[in-house]
C-alpha cells in the first residue's frame, strides 16, 4: 500500500535561501531512495514562506528507510534552524 506524506514548513524570511538549498540537495538524494514514487517541494501562492513537501512512497518500510538515511538526518537540523515553528508532518494511506 502506498504512503503519502505532507510535510509543511513555515520558513523565516531571512532563511528562505538556506532552506531552498537544503531542500534541493535533499531532493536530489531522495529521488534515488528505494520506493520513492514522487518527492516535490511546493510553495504556497499566498504565503511565500510556507512550503510543503508532497511525497509518495511505495510502502511504510520505504518511508522508514528514507527517514534513517544520512541525507534526511543532515537536512532536519537545517530545516529546524530555518523554520519559525516545528514542521507539521502528516502521513496518509489510500482511503479506498
């Protein structure tokens, strides 16, 4: 069963460039991870500092493996430094 993740980030204005650089590097590595179906960073049209990763994974196991990778472990502290508040991560499974 596939898994969808929505990870939202409210980024400090002065940290947007750093955040985007970290996201670009993370995405390059993540697209090579086993089980990734899609991994896209979206920017809110009304709030330029609000970003969301929209991720699709083949399975929970693939998502768990991704969360244990060196590239995600490297990105997390940067994300926390760049954000105004804790990121909001939601995990979804198909309803039917």
